[in-house]
């Protein structure tokens, strides 16, 4: 029986995941929903998305902040273009110069809760 070379196997695997990474990005679905619909490992897709971007992201940790530690800007000085209300009292304001990667990570964490 002939064995497939590891280089050929690797490139086939890489093409498989790159196709899913592109398809998920175009789909408009969250990573979690795309994985559910295509019966894929969420963590594997995340790995290949990070590999495609060329950098590893540190783990995301949400830390509760007591309300008394939150400083609010006066309404006229706010520069957010978008406000996402998650629940009563919890919202995310996205400013003009936000990081799409960070916003995506935050939304992914919130989706999994």
C-alpha cells in the first residue's frame, strides 16, 4: 500500500481548513454557528483563522468591574459610532478607531455564555 507523503497530506489539510475559514468569513455566521452547521471543531477553525492572520492571539479573559469603578464620559464627548446592548445595564460601545479583531473576540466570548 502506498503512503501519502506528509507534505501532500499537510497541504490537503491546509486547503480544507483555509476553504472553511474563507467560507465562514463570507457566511455572516458566527464562528460557533458555522461550526455547528458544518459539524466542525470550533477550536480547530479558530486555530486556522489565527494561522491565516499570521499571529497568535492571547486568551481572552473577561473580568467583572464593579460599577463604582466605571467612569462615564459626558454625552457630548462620546465618540462611539455603535452601541450594542447585551442586557439591561450591560452594553458595548464601539468607537471610531475600534479593533475589529477585539470586537469579534468579545462577541465570541459573549455568544458562548
